[in-house]
C-alpha cells in the first residue's frame, strides 16, 4: 500500500469553513488565518439571502453563529428558527458572527475555541472570492477554493435556485473550467447532474456522502458507497467527500482501526477521496490521538485530501 501512495500526488488540505478551529467559521479572518497557514483550498458553504445574494454561511438558520435573536426577534418563523433566506443581505450585515453555540443555552459547542464577541460579518460569495484573490496576489501563494451548494432542494422549495447564481459568481472570478483551482461540492446527486448537464458547468465536481438519517437530500448514501454507486458517481464527478467513519473507525478507544474498502473502490473508478471533517478537539469516535488518526487516513487508507478545522496541524503532520 505504501508503494501505491508514494507515486500519487500529495494530498490536499482543505480549510473547512476557514481556520474554524481558531476563529468563527466563514469569517474573513478565519479565511486569512487558513491562507497564512498554507491551506491548499479554502471552503465556502453557500446559501441565498431573501434578495438572492449568495452568502458564505454553513447553516440554513442563523441563530447558532450570530446574534440574530436579539437583533431581529420578530423575524423568527413558527418553527422557532431564523432563516438566512428570510433576511436581505443588508439586514444580515447588521449581525455579528460568533463561535458556534447551542441557542437554547448559549453554551459553546467547542469549549476551547474563540469566544470573543467582535464585529465579524457574514460575507457575500463575491466578497470572499475577492478577498482570496487579494491574498493570493499579495502573498504570491495561490490557494484554491472549495465551494458547496447548500441544500438546493430546500432552496427550490422556498422558491430559490442557488446553483446558477453561485456558478455565475464563480465565473466572474475566473473559475470556469476543470483546470481552474476550484472544486464544487454538493450532497445532492440530482443537483450535481443538473449542474453538469443542464447548467453546463465544467468545474471539478465532488459528490458529498453523508448518512441517510441526516436527511441532507433524498439520495441513498449507502448505495452511493457501493462499487456500483461509485461507478455512477464517476460519470459526473471527479471526487467524493465521505464522512471519516465511512473510511476508518475505531470500535472503542484504543482499539485497532478498521478500514472500509471505500478509498480503494473509489480510486478504482478514478475518483479522488476528500473526507470530512478533522478536528483536533473532536476526534473521530474512538480515535486514540491526532497523529494516529492522521496516519490512518493518509498513510494507510490513502485519502487524496482532508477537510480540517485545523489546517496548520494537518499540514505539519504531512510534513509541509
Ligand atoms: Ca461544507
């Protein structure tokens, strides 16, 4: 297995929502930190505002990472949530972005992260791409982008079509072809097929793979991970983004890692494998420590890239 790895190109490090281990996710400071750390790709999750501006934001709802509850108390829906899609871009600009909390209690999801409250804002996709273009120019080090179309079926049910808007913005920044330094990711296979065949997108596509009970889409993710499923994906995508436990698991703390055949099967049909998400403060269940979890993923399983909240740690362990 070691021989096979040594002839492959070195794996890519994808800054998951920026340097989100250190700074509130998807803020420009988090992107700057990840760029400075040397991440190969900076991730954008993209959702639409009420006035159809694509913004870099992970959730469909606002209350876990912003002060929306105090700012727009009356804009809560009957289901108890404040949705990005219910506010205009200008309204979203009045919100402070902060580290992720549990809204009902205000408790931090990750205790040892950045918990200051500062004037950090939600940014449009165009602002973020401009920021990255500026950093690439100023540093001479080129970081690519790794953009996710979030919940397209949900957007459509709300009367919004995000993919064409996202593709248009990417094109405005020169991201148009398979050799451009961009990966476009989505959990929804139907949307990826539409992006490729109806919208004529030529970017490298990544099929994200979750668990069926997460309800990310109506896709059957168990079937996707089978050799036949992977062969189907290879007809439209260049890679898959599975969950780390789809590749390696530890039955209990200290137990030997157990590997699936997913990476080998995916490589067999020409797909790259970029699993999510590595967190040094929230290791995969049962993983004994940061170093051995990394070794299992990169050296043994042979992944081609990793979504990480801690790009600097991943780069250091890769010897970069
Ligand atoms: Ca994402």
